[in-house]
C-alpha cells in the first residue's frame, strides 16, 4: 500500500487551501489522511460532507498525531500551520503549478504571482481585472485548485502569494513576479526580518531571463531583493489616475504595480486607465460599509500591522474615530501611537495584549460594543474607521472581525 498524503490543516473555508487540496487528493484515489486541531463541529460542514463521500479519506480531528506525520509520503501544509516538518511539504498552490506544467508544459499557461507585506490582495485583484481573467486565486481566499480543470492552454492566472504559501513552493517559474513592498510583519512567527524576506524571495524561484519581476523602486528592501531574480526587472512607483475608486497613497503604488503588469501584456494607456477606473475596491480594505445619518463607516480590518493603519489614517483629510487594538505581532506601535493625536479624534480599543502600546482610549469587550460606542460619541460628518493595527488571533481572524463590524454597522437604526 502506498504511503498516505497527509493534509495537515483542513481549515474552515470551503474554497480554501486545505479543503481544496484534500478534495484534489481524494479524487486521485490514493490514501489520504485529513487532520486538523479543530473538531468536526468547528469545521465547515459542507467540506466534511463532500470529503466523506470518498472511502480513501480518513479524518483525525481535534488533534494532530505524530504517527500520521511519520508515515506520510507527502505533507500538504495549510498556510496557517506553523509547524516545521522533516519530510517534503507542499500546498495547494504548489500542486496547482505542478499540474499546469504537467498538463500544458512550462509556460503553457501564463501565471502572475503577487507578494509583499501590504497591498497583495488589491494588486492581485486589480491585475486580474486589468487582464480580464477570472482565474484569480491563492491567498485572496480562493484556492487555484478550485478552477484547475477549467483552465485551457494560453490562459492567464493571477495568484496572491503570502510568505506562508511561498515557503512551500520550490520551482514556481512565474512568468511575472510582483513584489508590492517589504515591511515589518509576522515577527510573532519569524525570528527576524531576514527569515521573513527569505520566504518572500521564493517568488523568484524558477524564473529565467524570459520572465519579468515587477518591483517597488521606492522600497529599499525590495530593491535588495531584486538581486535574487534572473528575470527582466520592471520598476514601479506611485501612479496617479483620476477617477479611481481606490483610497489612499498606498493604493497609488498598487496601481503602479498593476500598470506595469498591464504594459508587459501589451495594453495601451487608454485600456489601462479605463480598466483601473472600473475596478471596485475589495471588501475589508478601506471599504465604505455605510453612510448613516452623516457618519461614514469604513472597514479596514485587514490592517493587521501598524504600517497598514498609518496608511489608512493618511487616506483621510480629517481626524477619524478609530477602532483599533488587539493582540501583538511583536511589531513596534511607536510610530502609530505618535500619529494618533494628529489623525484620531477618539480611539476605541478592542481587547488584547497589545493595547498598552496604544495611546489611552475607550476600552470595549466586543465589536458590537465598539460600533455602538463609536456611534454614541460621533457627530454628523464623522468617519468611523476600523483599522486595528494588530491581529485579533487567536480570538478570530481579520475577516471574521470585519464581518462582525459590518453586521454591527448595518444593524444601527
């Protein structure tokens, strides 16, 4: 009997990395073990029902067993899993890229990969919109394995690649590799910035002189990363286009990156401007949820670093009511704390172990309470901004945090 594939971390998302990889290997017919530290009740019931149709799939839920790791022929690691393994590891993106090469040959499908600390999702979605492809996936929330069987030769795929996804890629060979920026992040997982940057640099693996790297010329760390690729380098900076729906200076850099990719694909200035202007911002990223009785509620829940919240504050021309706070990622909040008096009229703090590093604020215990507190102290014309600057894990991830904010805002009456 062949050694089983171990899917380490099923995850709760129906179209996420773990679920898509488990279903992919289940269909192959060989033995598959799916393990997650969450119990069946905590996981997505649709995913579990789908996988239980396959007799070759066994579940180990509510725990991880060392014996499963030891006898696995291949470990498919969910990007959220931080454990290190001595055996070979891969993930859903690695499987996807290998399948493309097997089915269409190297370069048979053009793949654009996007990484960076901030702006990955917006830049990924914007590039997908500009190139008019529906095959957009990766860290943006859709595993590319979910659309693998729909792809034909000469199609274009755009993938958002986090450091967690990149660490398990070994020969991506991306036609275009985009790096938005390199800021301090994830210091609660990485020992230092050098290790974080090393994972990010894996986006260049397998690139040749026929490929492209689109890099932020204004970022010193990204300029240093340029030495790691053999590809032709296209530098970008801020790019201002009137009439876009994207707020903030940081989004002008995202536009700059997408513009360069569009040029690589032969689009004219007129085409690029039209498509950028028609792009709608993603949810959870400076997303205007509602304007109610003169107050504007903005959801920027994916701002899990102080740099991201600073960028959000600079996106508005007046002081805001800021909902922030949570748990530390071992990043200094000094710069953010210094800016708060100038950019924030009232600070509301969600519970967490990082709050002693913020300026004094109104402390709350739930998102609903935070929204109601903001409403009660606000006046017509105010902007109420959720931009935490830190994480809320392990309580919940940023998307659930944004969902709760949106729900509470829409319930106001």
